[in-house]
């Protein structure tokens, strides 16, 4: 019997340490993000103050993302992963005592985000240095599961953790989690020829290197499409995070605190299942085709989110509900849970093959810079949902915003399927 590729990747010890480091690091970072949103709102009782935290997280990616990628390509990526986790652990500690001071919160948030700009171009680009090319898709499937599961877990647990630990102790707990991530990064071993960066001409300067990587991306269709797909997927997560509370309250008619259970848990299950299917059975399929399928399915899932009540009212559903026991009757919440699952499933089909393509199409000397560009793009584009989407939902309604978002994603997917490839 042929060995399962997922299990084969997990047996690579340096990669297993990377997965552990990545999970604790991503969980810590996202738990910090979501917790600060709650803490700042409780301190200032102001949506503008909360937006300030989000901007403090996103602005460094715009200012430093590409430059960080250039530098990380010159450095040992294992050392970068270790150092960035330790520095973030130290930066979080002051919040244990000064978490009621908005200026301190903004300063720490900005500093942690600056350090994270160096973490991102080292995190995913190190995968091809630890895993052989035939296993890259499976490795990225596991890596994607870790990233998105940590995001959704952090979102779901931020409120309960604040209640359990209290605000001061929570930040000490977060510092410990960053230290654990640094410990696993320290354990990563690999041949020196692979882990050590190749010698590069430092004299060329940032401007030349940035110009070169932008030219490489613009000329390489596969690279540009992969970066666009990854950017779109991350923006969709931000859009849904911004309008999630309004969707819970005005569309689902449930308490906001119940939203993570109804939406995030099925989405995590969908991501995990999708990543396992891709990593185990679809490694011979076209990665570009997998990405397009994921993008189209993502758009359809988003488009249908506001219309669960219409599905519930359909004759076939009412017919089934008439014969089903009361506990099994199909309601709008059941439809939402299914769509959240499909959205997570679709996200894995965008994230996993796009990352594998990006890694296959770049050499070790270029990979950090390419991921730096990706980070900067996400930073620039994430300003839109933070500043616009929330206000737009207040004006035209949450349903209209979600519907419009779904239509836009579907149009983009259809353009990719029927027009871009022909050209």
C-alpha cells in the first residue's frame, strides 16, 4: 500500500517542528489581535479606537513588507523565525501592566506588527528548504491547516480567554506562547547548504532588488496569479471578520458571542478536510485549476450566506421538515453552518495550491522577497475592508455587502477560468 503523503511529510522532523512553531506563533499573534480589539473597545467604548488597533497591525505591512522580504532573503530563515518569536514575546509583556493605556497599546501593536513583517517572509519560504518538491503540495496542505485553524481558534477563544485569565494574565500567557513558538523554531534542523542563505550582492541596494522582484512577478503569469489568489483569500477573511458581528445580529438573529461556534468551527472543519483531500489525493492535479475551483466555490458560498431563510422556506425543505424529527429539522442556522463549511473548504483550495505554486516558481534567493510583496499587497488591500466595509454595511445593510462581495469573487473566478488562460 502506497504511503500516505500527509503522513510522509509529518515524518520529516524539521518540518514537524516548523508546523508546531507556526501553530503557536500564528495562534499567539491572532489571539493578540482579536483580544486587543475586545480590550480597546472595553477601555474606550469606541469603534474608532478599535479601528486604530487594526490600522496599527496593517500599516507596517505596507511600509516594511517588501523591505523585510529583501533582508530575510539574505539571512538564515530559521534564525529569523526564532528571533521574531522571542522579540514579540518581550514586546507583549508591557501590556500586562499598561493594557488600559491606548497609546501603549497602539505602540506595542505597531512594534509587534513590524517584527511580524520579518517573520512572514521566513515562515512559508522555508518549507521548500525542508521538504522535497514532490511533497510540497502536501506540506502546504498541513501548513495551511495550521494557519487557518489557528486564526479561527484565536477568534473563537479570544473572548473566553479574557474571561478566564483576565486582561493582565492574558498578555503574560501570550508571551509564553510566543516563547514556545521560538523554542520549536530553534529545534528546526537542516543541512547547512539548504538552511543558510546563498551569498548575495548587498551593494545592489533595496530599490534595485525590489524593482527586480516586481519585474519577476509581472513577467511570470503563474507567480502573479498565485499572489493574487492568496491576497484575495486573506482579504475575504478580513471582510467576513469585519461584518461577522452584524451578520450574526441582523441576518442570523443570534448573539454575537455565538457566531464563532456557528460559523468558525464549521469553517475550520472545511479547511481541514479540504487540505487533507488536496494533500493526500490531488497532488497530480493542476494547481491552477484547483485554485480556480476554490475561488469559484468561495464566491458562491459567500453569495448564498444571507439567503439561508429562503432555503429554509423552499417546498422541498418544508417537506423534509414535516417528516423529520423536531431535533433534525433544517433551519437557517443549519444552512449557515453548511455554507461556512463550504467556505472553509473553498479557502483550502485557494491557499494550498497557490502557496505550492509560489514556492515552485521561485528560487531560494527570491522567495522571501516575493512573500514580502504578498504581505505588502495584503496590507494595502486590507485597508479597504477595515475602513469601508463596516460603514458600507451600516448604510446599505449587511446582506447587500455580503451579496456584492460574493458576486465580485464569482466574477473574478469566471474571468480567471474563461478569459485569463486564453490570453
